[in-house]
C-alpha cells in the first residue's frame, strides 16, 4: 500500500503525572479488565483509501489525547468477553473520545519512528495512527500492545493452528475449544447410584450387617447413595435474581462420623433500615442518625420475615438507627417479643473521620486527591479496613466463647426454653411452637440476631469466608464486595468443635436476602 505519510504539525505531547495516570485508571478500571495508560499525550490521525469523493491520500489530524490500552480478561463472561481495546481519552476526565477493538488483522505496529498505525475494523481499508513526541513512552506503549495481543488474541484467533496435526498444537487447543456433550456427561456416571434400600429392608438386615457394610449402604432410608463429590454437586447453592444469594442443602458431612460437631450457633445479621442520609448518598459512619419512615417500614417487614424465629440473644449497634431496627423486628416476633436487646459498640459502622457527613461522590474525589483507591482510602481520623475487620472478628469470637462456655457449664447440652449467656440462665416461659424438630435434638446452641451496619457486616462475612473453613454460595465473593441493602438478611451456621467449642466450620445459609421488601 502506497500512501503519503506526511503529517501536519500538531501540539507537542505532554507528559502525564502519576496523579493523572491514576485518575484515568480509576475511571476505566473494573473487576475484569486491566488498564495501561501511556505516559504522554499523543495525536490521533486517520487515513482512508482514496476515492472519487475523497481523492486525497493524506493522513488527517483528528484530535489529541492520552492513548490507553484496555485488556479484558473475560472474567465476567459474556457481559465482558476477552479482548484488547485501544482508546484515546481526555486527560482531565478520562472520557474516551475514540476507541478501536484490536483483532488479529489489526496489525498494530510502528510504521515510522514514534508513529504507530493499525488497521480499523470497519472493513474499508481505513487506518488510524498515533503520533508520539516521546520515544520512550511510544516504545513502552508498543510493547504493552504487542504483549496484550499475544496473550489475549493469539490462542483464539489463529485458525491456522487447527490445521496443524502435531500433538503439541492439539494439546494446546484443548483448553480453548468447546466441550462436547459426551465429554461433559458420559454413561459411566450412572454407576454413581449404587443402591436403593427401603426402611423395611434396613430393619430386617440391620443385625447381620457389619460396620463396613453399613457405610456402603448409606443412606438407607430409601435414598440414592452417591459418592461424596456427587453429593456436593447436588448441594450446590443457587442464586435468586434480586433476592440475595441463597444456599442449597446443608453440607453433607457436617455431622458425619464425629469429624465435625453437630452443635452449632445460628447467627442472623441484619443491616439497619433506611435513613435520610442513605437516600441522599451521604456517608454516615458513626454519626448517630435516625431511621426514615421508609426505614421503619423496612424494619417491620424484616420482622414479619423473622416472626417465627425463637431468638436466644439479640444484639444491636448502639447507634439509634440500628437499635430502632432491632426494636421493630422484635415487636413482630411471635416467640420472644419481650427479649432484652443488648447494645454493643463493636457492632458500629466503620468510623470515617472527617469524611462523615460528605457525599459519596465527594468521598471518591478525596480518594483520588490522595492518590488512593476508594475501597482502601482511610480519611483523616477514620478507621482502617483492617481495624474494622479486627473489630468484627473480636465480636464474633467473644460471642462464640460466651455461648460455648455457657453450653459447657450446663452439662454439655442446652436447656430447652432457656436462654444462656454470660453464665446466666433466664427462664423463658414461651412454648416451643417456634422450634423445629432439628432444634429439639439439642444441636442448636443459640439463635442469635445481630443488627448492625453495611461495612461491619461485610467485614464479618469476609472474615468467615477467608479466615475460617467455610462454605458460601457461588458468587458470594463478588456479592459481599457490595453493601447489603437496608434490612438485608444474612444467615450463618457456625459449627463448633466438640472439645473446645471453638468455630470449626461456617456455612452461609443465605446472603443479603431482601425478598421481604419485594
């Protein structure tokens, strides 16, 4: 292709400061991509093949800006598939004024010194070019583009590899091709159903069975016997759209063979109802704000949802919005409407220091001004994320310790219709109509309700997920990164060790459940 590459004079390139680069990255970054910002501004030129309407064969200066490379890793699936994108963005706002998706035919390369070109994807032979005035920045950007194309595009967009019969290339392509149905589910899977034994047959042959035979036949009450990995697959959790993440069946083996204690604590976490500050997107922190009328109604709806729960302990943050939420929930309870609410300052929201009372938008700007990501920014006089997580873990540990020691001091089993805490026994005359058959088997040590705040609940859940052996529904890690909706419900089953009554395993029953608001 012959063309004139004489470029018109444009404004000199300007180097970007670290603060400028950080602002652009912050505006373009998300969970599934990586952003590379060129260290200098550049000029964008476009070239089109000559035609009758456009006989000129020259490059045309379009605009100036900052070249940016966005590499999508495809972690979010079809919503953000794998790809490499080159953009030109404004220096101050990070707004993209031009964007092109690279393919195997783009041929991004250095045509002249400090002048990079690529073929556009519109199919008419048009080209785009970046002119840099800084050789070092141009070379660094070129290397980043070449590396990204090699990493993301090469394995997927090289159809000639399919024609090569070598074993090496076949093995290389296995992980990129779609699986066939016969490879996902084969007839041999039917062998996982080993036996069906009725309850009658179980009684007749029970005496003649050895211990080993009994293990082979489990479960014996007319259920299908499957290997452990199949049982786990059947108990996988399910996500309900807009209703939180809800776990499936209890984990098989939680009470199996004595390896894990059947005694557990049921902990329900509730975020307070809506406040006027929530609606105005204002950061409250530890400022003592009140519920709005909408927030009070949300708390009542949460109370209706939990009205048949026989709570043994109720805790609340000492801030008014949490205390009022707890009171409204208990008013609706059929089993323990007069139970005492214990205020605990450890359940408070994260302290935001000088940022309390400012808008979320202003808080983000404060983070940018300090060259820090929003989710790790600590305002002056505020509480760090690590300090908040430590406070949450201390609350959980002390709760488990108190309930565990109370359980041990009462001959190793909880007393029916009694509430044990701080080594005191408070007689509860309420009948057991709200207890399930499972609770009557003395496996549940306590049923605890804790009303707190979004930031605290997030860190307590992260502590259980990351620091303790646990089972959470699929997608929980991303879900927890967001804030629970007002009066969103999260429930944990905390299994305790037989000997020490320390936490051995945590199972999340549901997460940020807000179906009572719909």
